[in-house]
């Protein structure tokens, strides 16, 4: 089945994300009044295909599949759906899937653009285990920020309903907004821990590639900015009780910013895109 | 034997009349015994609640004769001498069985779909069964009614949602807070509805209740009842730092809480979510506070419209429930055709132990 590559499996996973996104529109129009089990299983099936695609790619190249923009995007999407499948075991938090699937679908379509997946060089960019760990930790962190943005979107929808569409708010089966806020907070906290770990590996990475470039690499200040942004967000919440709508908008805005800028900075980076 | 029903309910008679026909629990066994001794019924169950007094009887008498005797029995048992008209209803098969199923399912209740009646019906049946006043017909009918009620509860939305202001308020609180266990509730002005809301919140696990009323004495009585504490009316805003839910029902002619007053209070409470329930008319809380972050304001109209919408949904389910009932009654009627009749000679009837 050589003609059926890891990209084909990923394509099937994206198709399921798309199906789930369509189903989510119906759920939303029905006011989230029925359990989101169907969506959960759709995303579970998509996750299986997505995982298979990543495994195949990893085995083919004998390294963690985090070498180009296609792989980075699929890794982030995989983290989002994996974290969702765990959180979605709680019935009411299962509705996160309805908010996550359009984002997963969009990320999948973006990742499938051929230009993002150039053929691997003879000498892989990430030839060292520590380098792979660095990349994986950062992408896992972005995935956690992504799911927290999904929870933020859900929070904002429900909060708006509670204030202005009171009937819809009460008839829906969405979880209490305070619980959503905790989920957001937990994911951001996990994300910043992963990002911190990922960034703190940098001094120990092989130097032959980064030597002379690190200071000029725009991805470094970019990563520090992202790290600081989320740190400030968490400290503001912990120290000054900055919760609710502003917290949710910040979590959502932060991830949208990453989605819009990450690939650009990755392409600009002489180390990551030599 | 036919199963028949005679009774009065909130549909046909006012409480002033219903209370005259109510049976005290202790008197029901004797009343059932009399019904059988007089030969009116071979089996009987008496259901006496605040909303209805009904006698379910299995009798071999002609329905018309049985109804006349049962009516007389009711009047005699309660020394009621005035004439009775449409306040009393009488139903023969299949309507009697359908009525029993409807009552069990809460379809005939004042609050459509409520479940309390099922418990009351079970108690009434148990009492009759314990005193051996039920037999094959009523055992089968009641067991089937309980099963149908369960089926309707799980397969329709007849019992979904809250249809009272108090329970809607609780549901709202559960949409905002992860758990009610750690929530403190402030009741400002002690009206009947705010009391009910506070009670409902307490029953769902709210941590404590603080009562502020213009009459401190009244506040203390209420607080004691709730196991909470009373504060002077002038000091209610000082409690905002601690509380999570405020229920307001004062008779003030103007807003007692507005945006300017709430903003600093929200800062003091570190912007924790705050649910405000304004039951007062004229309103106690300026609607503009709803625009503040983490503040959720609901007035009496909001709560009532949610309750009304739930009720509307329940009403839309009635047709489905009635179809289920019609289907479930059929086998019971067919079973009667093929089963030998049990005599009503006053002998002890063998109760059925299990429902097929």
C-alpha cells in the first residue's frame, strides 16, 4: 500500500474533523441540548487515523515527526484532540469537541497544503533526541494553549448566553462556566510548563546548527514573548483574580496570534528553516 | 371485574371542597375494609393527597351502580350532605386505567410532570396491599402504572427542566458555579419567593444563608430556620465580599443596587462570579449591572419565562405520553378478557407478587 501514505491517513482524519465540524453546527443550532457522544466518537475515530498518520511518518523517517510546518501543525492538532479526548470523558465537557472540531478542521486543511511538507533532507533537521524533545514539548505546549482557547470559546459562548440569551443558556447541557474557567486555567498552566521545559532545553541543544544564528533567530524572542504573555495571564488570574471574560478573550487571542504568526516565524528562523 | 375510578381533583374542585373529602392515612384501611364489606368493591385503593382524593376500585357491579354507591360512600364517610355535581368525576375502563397511568406519570398533576405523585400513589397502593385490599386486577394495574410512569420519565421530556421560579434559580446557579457546596447566599428582604429560592439552594448544597431584612426580628427567624445568620438591612452590602448568590425581594421603590455601587464591590470580591436574582417588583437591582463582568442578573420575568418555556416543552410532550399510555393500557384490557374473574365475596384476595 505504498500509494496510501501517512498523508492519506491524515487526509481521512481531516475529513472526519470536517464531518464533526458540520455536526457541531447542528448541535449549536439545537442549543447544545443533546449529549455530544456522536461528536466524541467522530473525533476519536479521527484521532486514531491522525495518530496512525503520525506513527507512519515517524517510523518512515525514524524520528519524531516535528520537522516541517506540516508536521508541526499536525502535532499541535494531535495534542488538542488527544487532550480533548481525555477531558471529554466528563459528559458535560464533551461539548468542547463541538468547539474544537472547526479549529481542527481548519488546521488540518492548512497543514495539507503541499508547500508545507517539502521532502525531508538527507540529513534530518532534528537529528538529536534532545532536539526532538525540544520541538515536541513546544508543540505540545501550543496544543495545550489551543485546547484552552477552545475552552475559552465555549466559555464566551455560554457566558454571552447566560447574560443575554437566558433561555438558551439554561436549556443547553454545557458545563458550568466556572468549571470551564478551571479547565482553561489548567490547560494554560500545563502549556506554560511544557513551553518552559521546551525552551529550557535550548542551551543543551547541539550547537553546530545554532552557532552564530541563535542571536539572530526571530523565533527565540517570539517564543519568549509567547511565554511571557501566558505567564502574565496566569499571574494576573492568580494574583489579581483576573478571570471571566477577559481571561477567556486573552486565552483565545493568544492562540489565534500563535496560529497566525507561528508558521511565519518558523519560516523566518534560519535554524528551523535553513 | 372492572377497574373504575371516582374522585375529586384540582381540575374539578376547589381546595375547600377537596379538604372535606380527604382521608387521613390512619383511616384509609378502615375505609377500604368498608368498601369491600358493603360489596361495592372487590379490591380498592384510596389515594388522598392535597390535590386529589380518588378511589380506585375493582368491582363486578355495573359501573353506573358502582359509581352511585361509591359516591354515596364518599358522602357518608365524610358526613357531607350538600349535593355534588361535576366536582366528582367517574371513569370506567378503559378510561379508568388510562387515568391511573396519567396520574402515576404526573400528567394529571397541577405541576405537569411532577414526580411526587408517583411516590404518593405507591404509598396508597402499598397501604391497600398491606391490608390485603388489592387483588389480581388492581395489583396488575398499579404495577403496570408504575412501570409506565418510569418508561415515560426515561423516554420523554415530560419531567425535564424546572417549572418553578425557585428551581429555575437553582438551575441557573448550577450553570454558573461548579458546585453549590461552597456557595454563600444572601437574601435581601424576606419575601415568600426569596425564601423558597433560598430553601431550594440550601437543599442543593449551598453552604450558608445570610438574611438581611428591614425587620431584623424577621431576618433572625428566617436565618435560624435556614441555619444561617441575620444582618442589619443597612449592612447587606458589606456581605458582598463573601457571597456568591444574592436574592433580592425588598419593597423599595427604587434600585437598591446599581452599577456604581456594585463595581467597587466586585473589585473587593476579586471578580468572582456573582449571581443576582431580583424577585422584587419594582426591581431592586439596576439592569445595567448585567453589563459588568462576572455578574449575572436575573429578574422575576426572566425566571418565569424560563419556567413557562419548560412547561411549554412539557405540554408538547403530552401527546407522546398519551400515545404511550394508550399502548400500555391495551395489554391490560386484553389480559382481562382471557383471565377468569375473581369473585368479590369478601374473601381474602391473593396478591400478585411480581409484574411480568
